[in-house]
């Protein structure tokens, strides 16, 4: 089985590689997108505008609703990109949107899903000067006990 773990902004490019591998080896594809938790600044702004009770509710139901909406948008995006009847659509076993620290969640999901290969993009955002790969990709490469297929992302340096 193959696992594709990528950022939404580069999903098509990384997913094309993952789908090609899954097609070639007649394997399933698990797509995982990780959303980092709100930072302290964002939480304090929300708390000042919503109040403590509303923030607690947002953390519970609101976050799950938000993650479900991202998941649905990703599924709709795959259907739109591939077409409803496209054979590659059947290779996608699941699409999950999970909140947490990206590298940790990716490795945890890889174990849980028992994938044979991780497919990751080299960067999810802008490239910083002197950085050859992004933080998440570096950590996945460092800590994964599953082979990692890294797709180079062609991003502009800022």
C-alpha cells in the first residue's frame, strides 16, 4: 500500500506521483492531510472575540466540522481532477484530515494504516534560504521506518 501525505497547495503534483506508483504496483492510496493546531495568538484572539465557552465549543465540534469540510473539499477535488468514472479514483482508499504536528501524524498514520511507502512533497510552503527540504519532509525522512518517496517541489525562493 502507498500513503500520500501532502499539503493541499501541492496536492495535484504529489498525488500524480502517488497515483502513478499505486497504478504501477496495483496498490491502494491513503491520502493524509495534516492541519496544525491553532497557535497561541490565534486562540487568544478567538477567546477575546468569542468568549471562553464559545471557544471550548469551537475546539470540540467546530474543529471537527472544519476538518470534515477540508476532507470533503479534497474528495471533491480528486473527483474534479480525475473525473467521476476515472479508474485512478478507485485506487484512493481513504482521505483523512487530521490535526496535529505534521511529521508525527504522518508517521503515526503510516503505522496505523500499515503502508509500505510514504509519498511526500519536499516542501509545503516557501523555501527558506539555505534549506534543501522542508521541516516536515526532513522529520519524516529522519524518523520513518517505512521507505519515503520524496517529490521535489519547484517553489520560488522568497
